C-alpha cells in the first residue's frame, strides 16, 4: 500500500500524521517509509511482510 500526498504546498501537519497513523494501523511485520523532498513530505509508503511457515510435524 502506498499513499502519496496530493498537495505539498502549505502542508497540514494533522493530515500528514493521520496518513502515517493509517499506514501503521494493523501493520505487524514491515516498514513505513516517509519520503521528504525540499522539507516537504511527498510520499508515505507501507511495506508489509507475510511470513509463511511449513506445517509442524508434531505428533501427540
């Protein structure tokens, strides 16, 4: 999931923080990357990892 802020002129800090919070919501394993250009947040990117495990061979 990636979210790019539409307007970087006169950025509203509340909107930016809300977008970062949205990117973090429900994230268990991964990263949120915030890209800044000329002192302005221009992109927020969410990278999520899903780890698959082989079924265990435990016998009771």
